[in-house]
């Protein structure tokens, strides 16, 4: 049955259609779906401007470059009338913090242990959008995942999927902190849902859990101090003050999400199977990661969101974890990277070796680091 996109004079028909939309979203693997007016998150622009003015986005220059498009859905697409916010669950079956004391393995954020969510979410968004266009006369649509200039979290809150918690991520009563978000913009006037209500209360578990104090205040994140930012977005040397705090985290950090009490309601059974952890990414050996060349990196991380950071950044992260491990068994792998072609890798190897074997490091320094280039590397890392 086709229905007019405006549903003028037929509010019940509009509500019924939104309910059918939600049912169809479930068929395409979305655990959460809600609808908001395109102008339902009016404070987004103000908050974004303040965050950018503080420089809290760090090296993420794309946030600044297209800030005007992020301020509201209409700024990106003036014809949009409704936003369909969708969430796909990746709730883990195991404790995300269980490997914290395993110094010789690297910890990869839960969201990156399976298939690339960009591909999975967008494919299913497109399928749902095709269904929507087929049901409504003259409705135009656009689909977005997080590579587009869209503020998914405030829109998801406006559509009732949950609320932005004190860690700034979305929190759902049903799915905790484990939702990949996407959005469909449409010219159709759809029946909307009540917005989410903040239920963090006095809880500050996420704030206390952050190993680098990345939250200057509740509901505010300084990305420059965040381990997820440092291991993924930041390309240069890891600032000295954060290296020890990184522990064995080599891609992302789950700490603030994992401690949220609302996760007790999140069931792994609701997780999309496309995000099931790959065995080689659950607890990778640091020695294996440090041995990767470009070809090996591409092979190991094919089909994973991790591939976007490249080999050099991953080996840098593994070296930081090795330096924090206290394991002398990793010294030979670390020392073997002192001659790596990438300065950021050489520098991380310098730091890791100075932590694991100071005597050998002093000998290496006296005999190896005499060129101007390597003196620059030393200045950044030691």
C-alpha cells in the first residue's frame, strides 16, 4: 500500500506508517529506530561551535572544514523534513576490559573486532531507504553513516533512541552504549517519536574510568586527551603524558563505555552477526603486530575499520603497548624497529626500548642515533 508523503489530515495513517517503518528496519538488522523532525536538535550548532573553538577536536580538521553542514540537517540538505535515526547493536558477549592486565597482547576496541561498520550499516540503510521510496509517493531520501557531516548522536537522542551520556556517546535503555548509528534524511513528513530523556543521574562512572582524564566536565570531551583519538586519528608521536596511560590499548578504548550501568540491559544476542569478533583481532600478540609490513597489515586488517589508520600508526601503537608491558621478551622485536623507515615508528621504538631495557637503549643511542633526522626523532620521543 502506498501512502502520501505528507499524511495530511491522517495522523493515524502517519503513525501507522512509522510503526511499519520500524518493523522493516528490524528486518534489515537495526535494533533501534526512531523519527525526529529535521529541526529537533536546535542546540547542536551552538555546542559544536564551542567545541571547535576550544580546539578539542585536535587534528580532526574535517570537523571544522564542514562545520556549517553539521550544524543542522537542513544546512546539509535544505529540503529535508524528517530524520530517521537508526542503531545497529554490537553488544559484546565478553567483558571489554578483561585483557587489561595481559601485557603482551593488544586491546582493540569492541567495535573494530568484526566487520567494518561503515559498509554494513550503509548497505542496510540503503536497503531501508529503497523500501521507503517504494512506499511513499515522491519522497526523496539521503543516507548517512559517520563519514558524512552529520551529528548522529543528537539526532538519535531527538528521535528517542536514547540520550547522550556524560561520556558524550549515545546511551540506550535497551542496548546500553553499544550502537552503531546511521541516519536517513527524507523529504517526507513522518510521524515523530518522543525524544530521549537523560537518565545518567548522579552516576559518573564513565568520567572516573577514563585513564587520560579526557572529560573536562560531564557531557564534554577533549578529543586530544582521548585514547581513541590518539590511537586512531592522531598521526604523530603520542604525547609523553598519555603513553603509560594507554596501557595495551592499540586501537580505540572502551573504558568509558564498558563501565556504564545501562549496559546490563544490553544483550549480545541482539548484536548484528556482521560484527562478530574475528579470532585474530580479539587478543593480537604485540610481537606479531610489530612484525607487520604494509602488505601484512593490509592482509590482517582487510575488511576491518582498522585498515584506515595504516601500518605505521598501528605499529606505533603496538610499540607503546610493548613499552608498557614490562616484558623483556619483546625487546628484540622493539629493537628491530629502530631502523624502520617511518620516523613515527622509529621514535616509538626508541621510547619502548628505553622502558624495557635502558642499558641496551643507552648502547643503541651511543652507536646508532647520530644523524640529524634521528636526533629530531629523539627530541620528540625522549
